[in-house]
């Protein structure tokens, strides 16, 4: 029996009891935060929430062209995805990952630029909203077709391994909706075949747009699939920041230590529409009362205040700083030029001489 | 000594693996001692350990993996077992590989080899020609080599190009087409070639249909007709200038392709000539394609479905009467 990274002897590749041991004990009066990155993580969550509230208000005011997709309710999971990554890692986030993108180093101004179509943004008005990235800096730009980015991360990691890089990992996110595509199936399987240092974080937000879990899959628990793919699988309560940091942080450590690919399945409720155009009236009152429907940011804030981890003034200062950063990002992006059709370079390939001249 | 079209593809890959450490081959059954369903990678896994890798039957993930590696500086060659199966990978090719440079400014130098086209008895799912479909989408270069020499030099160029290349190699040509030796260089990609000089009619073709067209030209030559035959070599970019120059000499255009008729390469050739060289035409342009049905299994049906030299001759005669 091979001893796994955590020192337990189980080598079955999946270990659900982990979830219980990773949960923080919410005892009153504890001395410090339940995880060393708790305050950092809380800061990114706050920034993401503040940014996206502003974004939604700009959308309602008709100031954003195209859709707006927010990660309300998913910030704890997302921040835990980005916060443990370092330079040289590959991150392929999806649509509700503002907190994780920021924690991994995406400048907030790039987000504002992409939503406003600034020519100085990473997508230069050629693509919008959440389809942004800076591949050279390890942040891949997602396409809308779910599951497609998993194998792309696998390939990036193989290239790094061939180049002799050390200590890197890849992390990509998916939802329970995206887990049902053929692309996801192929991607997870090939990741395990290639034994790349990959973490896949799947967030079950209980709805694929408006379709509830019972019309999405029929297995008992999505994490059970980990074993079938040759992944190690874990579940986490995605409303609980400390648990997310523990479980996803441990998965990242295991991937870095050379363990098989890791699957973490988090449970939350999306506390907004699929996009801001969606009133999510399909989410019933009954569902809104479920434990997974709690707001991770509110829970973290309550945890901080109830345990007097920081005083009210510090919290206020954090909030003010987030608001200030958001204002600054939008005010910078708003002043920047937008693209013009007559000035655009309409060649889709880098080898300009091979650009076809069709009309 | 002679070398076949298929051996040229193998030799090109051997050279690429030898000369460029960034190159690796990724596909079903390409590795081990097997060397691919058509043996296009025979012996390469042994000669280049760890760089010719078998994959699961996962066309989507094969291309996705290649995309990720290419963005990180590698030069992957993906072998589809049959062009037909690349339909499973369409999303990765069209929506991922084809959009990356435009969206992010990062190039995506992958080469996807598609063993294409019909052979006797192969039926609906092992016979397709998909060049028109890939050419329709932006961001891709689509090559359709028709000679042993082009099979070799264009594959080497495909890997050198910083953009995604769909390399359509024709299975019918694998064993039948031979050359004395491999060239050290070929025409630039994107440039068509005049495969036969004539003055009465221009046939524009590519891949295996080039050879049917040349045979047709030979038959018509016995009647004193001089047919010019253009080999497109790559269908995207399409060398409109060479086609127009040929039509300027002959005044008549016949476009020949093995693919399905609706919206294909032949339609594109005719549209361009009609739009840019209408005044050069002495007769309405014509085309010969496969029929608009799935590709049949039985040789009697298959040979009627696929454009033959006789079908090309018949259409050319009709066009020359006008």
C-alpha cells in the first residue's frame, strides 16, 4: 500500500471523510483565523463581490454591451482555486471565478477593460466579459463550450514537463452542468492517462442555467466519478471559506507532490441569475432555505465578527479599499479607447502572408 | 528507389522529430510498435522515445491537449485516425484553436493530420473530405497536397507555421503515388501550381481529384483539346490569382472536388472567378463534385458517387461546346 500525501494509508484515490476533518470548528472566542490565508481570501472575495455589484449596476444602466456573469455565492470556492497558485502554474477559470482570477493576479482593470471593450484590455474588444485571459501569464481564456479547457490545461502541463519545469500545477474549474459534456469526460480521462499535476474544481451550484440537478445527472454524488477516472476526489461545503481553503489547498498540495489528478466537488447555490439578464425565478423558496444556499461572504464575515478576529473599523477599511479599487478600475477603463471596425486588423492568423483574401 | 506519398508523410515526421525538439506526435495507435492505422508513424516511437504518443479514443481531448502544448511552445502533430472522426474534435479545432490568436494574440501552432477521402469499400464514415468545412471557419490554414513532393514539404511547412494547420492527406494516394526522391523544398504554401499547361479550358482541382483531372486532360488531349490543370495545393488560403491567370488564358473554368457539393471548395473557386474575373469567362463556369448523399460502401456505387475522370471529361466536353 502506497502512503498518500496526507499520510493516510488509503490509496483508493478518493476519500470523502476528508470533508469532515477539513471543516473548521466554529467555536466562539477562538484566537485566530481558521486558515492562514483566511483574511487574504476574504479580501479577494470582498473585492470580487464589490466589483460584480458595480458591474451589475452598470449592466442595469445599459452601460455594458453583452452579458454580465457574476460569481455571487461562489466566491469562497473560487478564491481557494486562485489563491494557492503561483507563477508558472496554469489556471483555466470559468464564468464565476472573479475571486480566483483576482487572487491569481488578474488586474481588476483588465476585467473592467474587457467588459467595456477597451483596446488596452487583454481581449481588445475582440472578445468580452468572462472570455478573457492572458495565456502568457498562465491564465487561459475560456471558450463557452464547457469542458473544452480541461484538455487544454493537460497539454500545457505536458509541455512544462517536457521543458523540465518543476513544481508547477494546473487548476481548472467546471460546474455540475459542464461535467455532463463529452469534452469534460475526455478531458478528465486524458488528464489521468497523462498523469499531469492537475486540480479540477467542480462547483455544483444546483442549476445548469435553469435546469435542476435531477435533470442533469443521475449518480448519487459527482465526486464518485473521481474514482472512475483515476482521480482522487473530495467534497467540500462551498459556502464555508475555511473548508474551501483546506480542501482545495490540500488538493493543490497533493497535485504539486505528484499525486494523481485531483477532483474537488463543491456544493453551493448560485445567488444570482445565470447572467444578469436572468431573474432566476426557477430557484424556489424551498431551495433558498437549504444549507448550501447560504452566502459564503456573509458567513465568512459573520465568522470574523462573531469571533472578534478583526474590529469593525478594520472591516470597514477593507470594504472601503475594495470599493476604491473597483472605482479606479472602471474609471481607468472608461477613459481608454474602444476598437473601431475601420481600423481593426481583420486577419485571424499570425502568419499574415497566409491570410486568405476572401470577400 | 521510389518513395510513396505515405512514406513521404512518415519521412517528413521523422525529419521534424529529428530537427525540432518541440515536435511530438499525438494520436490513436501512432505509438508503440504499431505505428498508426496506416503506418504513417511506423518506427517513430522507437526512434524518438516519449515523443510519439498513443492517446485514448478522445478526438476532442487529443486536440485540446495539443492546443495547450502549442500555446506553451510545443509543435504538436495530431493524427486523426480518419478525417471523418475529426468531427468529434470540431469544437476544439474551430472554437478553440481557430480563435486563440485573434482573441488573445497568442499563436497556436498545431498541425492536425486528416487521412481523408474515399477508397474502395470504406463507406460513409471512413471516406470523408472535410477541407471545405475547416476552411469555412476563420483562423485555420487548410492544406490538400496532391503529390508526394507536396506531401513531404507541406507537412514540414505546416509544423513550422505559427498557426493551426489542417493537413488533409489523401488515403487513395498513400500507396499508389510514387516519386523518385524527396525534394529539399517546395513551392510556398498558399501558391497554386499549374500541373498541366493548356489553352482551351482550366480545370481547378486539388488532392486526389488532381489525378482524375490530369487523366481527364490526357483523354481530351487525344481529341486535340488542350486542358490546363491547376493544383490548388492549399484550399485556405486559396490562390485566386493563379486561378484567374489561368482562366484569363483559357476563358473556361471547371472546378473539381471530391467533397460534397453544397458550399464546397469548388463553389468557392467559382464564386471568386465569377466575382473577380467574370469578363474573362467565355462560358458559364461548371463544377464536378461527389453526390449529395453519404459516401456509399459498394464499389459500384462508390465509383459513381465520386468524380471520375470520365465524369470530368463529360463535363469538360459540355463546357467546351458552349
